[in-house]
C-alpha cells in the first residue's frame, strides 16, 4: 500500500524537484528524505507546506485521492445537506486534512447550535479551532464565530468579545485579514459590544462595508465550482469554492449582519437621518427571515410614525402582531380599568397579566432604556423598536442574528410632557439627561435593544414574541398620544411595563416607568405619576434582568 512518503516522492520527482526544493524555506532536505523513506510522519503543517510546493491538495498526499474528488467533498461540506454521520466520519478520519476535518466539525457545531444545544456546539467548534494551524488563521473564522455565538447564547457577551478581539488581532498579525473573516468578526463584535453597553457603531460600520450578497450567491458559486472541478480546471474551481465559503459564512451570520444594520439605523435615527435609518432597516429585513422579519415590522412602524405616517405605522404593527388590537387586547383593556383616575392593580408598574401578549421587550424603551443585547438568534431575532432595535435575550441568545431596528425619530416632537396642553409625549425629552448619560428623546435609546435571534428567548428570559409585543405596545402608545388619546397611550404603556416586569431588562423597565409618569403628569394626575415612579424604582431594584 502506497504511503504518504512514497506519494510525496513520486510527485516531487515527477515535477523535477529536489528534496531541498521541496523542503525550503520551512524544512530541510534531510527531513524530506526521512518522510519519503517512511521514517518520519509529517505534521499537518508539513503536509500543507509540501502540498503547496507540489501544487496538489493535501488529501492527494494523505489518501492518493484525485483533487477533483477532494473538491467534491469540500463542496458537500459547504452545502451542508449530508446526514450527520457523514460529517462525523469525516471529522474523525485521520487521513483527511485537518482543515477539512475542521470544516466538518463546524457543520456539526452549527447543527447542534440550531438544535438549541450550545454546550455540545462549543465542543465541535473548539475542536475545529484547534485543528486549523496558526499559519492558516483565517480558516479558523467559522469556528471562532461559532464559539462567540455560543458564548452570547450562554449569557457571556464579554467572553465572546474577548474571543473576537483576540482573533481579530491574530488575523492582522498573521497578515490574513481576508474580507469574509473581518466581516464575521466585526458583525459579531458589534453585537457583543452592544450587549455590554459599549459603542458598537465602529465595528458595525466595518462589517457593513464588507457585506456582500450572502445566501443569494451561494448556489451560483457552488455550481461554478462543481462545473470547473468536473472539467479539471482545479485552480479556478478552488477560487469559486473560496468565494462560496465566504458567502456561506455570511449567510450563516445573516441575522448578525442584520443586527449591524440595526445598530447603524439607531445611530442614524439619533442623528435625525430617517431616510438612512429606513434604508438600513430595510436591508436588515432582507437579511433575516422568520420572527426577525416580524420584529422589523415593529421597527418600521416606529420609523413611519416618526415620518408622520400613522396609518402605515398601525398597519405594520398589525402585520407584526395581529393579536395586538388596541381595542380588543384583553391585557390592554384591563390595564387601567376605565379611564380617568381609576387605578387597577396593574398600576404598580404594569400588569402581571397572563396572556400571550407578554413578549419581552428590549426595544420598547425610550431614550435611556435598554437594550443591551443584540445577539441574534437565527430563528427569532428581534428587531428593535426605537432607535435601538429588537430585544436581545439577556443571554445573548444565539440562534439568529437580531435586526437592528430604528425607533422614534422624534422629528418635530419635543418636550417630555407638554403639561399645558395635556399632550406630553412619551419618551420625547427636551434633551434632559436621563441619568444614564443620554438625553431622553423620541428616538429611544441609542443602545436599546437588539435581541438575539438564534433562539426564541430574549432579554431577561422573555421570548422573542414577548419582546416584540412589548415594543409594539410602546409604539401604539406613541401613536395614541399623537392622536390625543392619552388613556389609550396609558393602557399600552402599562401593558409594556407589565411585560418588562416579568422579563427585564431593568433599563427598559425604568424608561417605561419614566414615560408613564410623564404621561400621567401631562394628564394632570401627579399623584399617580409619583406612584408609578415609586413602584417602578422598586421593580427595577428587585429585578435581576
């Protein structure tokens, strides 16, 4: 049976190379001789070096397999349509190149992550990371991205950011900052920084500058690679395969990239750039599917409300959550009982209410409010209302990347409460600092919530649906205030507060309490306003989210 050394020798002599030619610059002729004679087993780095010098695939050295066959395997890896056993066998086959085994581990990790088993996924991603040699650092990107996603899902965005910044530095030190890797690292890093309350805009901007077509390009690249491989145009086939790999990575991180769009949308909304925010939010919607698209509808409702189009805003809210009909929703109807000064038990910061409306809210907050979580769960990313975007699951839920959603633009609406007219605007500050270093304004919190799409849970343990419902309540409250229906606005705010009392985060709860107090003051109910503030403070102090 022909061994690795014999195959190396046959290829070397066939190409007219001496042992010194093959060895330089990393190895010696003596080392090559010992490998060819079977006295030494070459390391993965040595095999990669020999394969590069001989212009063949590593698999051709280890198995004798034709390069075209090897390319077919790599195409299958990118398509991810094989049964799990196929990937498991490939990942553990010692005759396969380590980089191919690593790719199989990544596929297995993604599948475990999609199944809601991040601990299992971590093991696969970590094995993949270790299989790739430092000299090919850029090929570690899918594994590192997977580890960061898992860390966020497990509630540790700080560790995820640590992994990403370290890997980013490694890419630059090794001279391998390929665009796909830089895009992936910065899209994820932006979400983690958002979770941590840091300035995520620079990382988001770097990611978006490199964003390409993503999933749309994958089939074309793979088809091109197959055709070229079948016709033995191997260098061209590999180029197409590399492009396909970058597109697959971008497709896998579609929700995270959507989160970067939402982060930028927030910044644009804060700057009064409604057109720019609308463009980013539209791009975020195009990147995501499923629950994320519904979250984006809530975000868009806020933008259209800011643009002075309440009819479109209400239509978008209805499409996002048909159950949430202001006049029919049992939660809203029972929030305050009748109108006037009548207070129900929910006056203590919101309803405890049961019902399915409670969907955690990360985005509904006003200015200071919330959201530290942009993660994204593939399946249910949240779009943040307000400038921020959807709510993130306090754990950085990792299923799908969350969309970044714009929020209130605050154009032409100022004054925390025009008490003289009784038309105080929710979260529309005069620029007064909210205590968190930001001014309260109709734009919502520049850090308010992108939730994490890769799971159906967000902020403080609430589900993505809860997040969306709470954000929708806040938008409904703003629309009701615009229409002069302060009682309806009060009911919606109380409903949103009820959800946040169950799910957090605390900053969202605090902001909504301030918004409701402003509204009650504008309605000439100062005692109720004081009660809401006191109850809100108590709820914030006792909430763990």
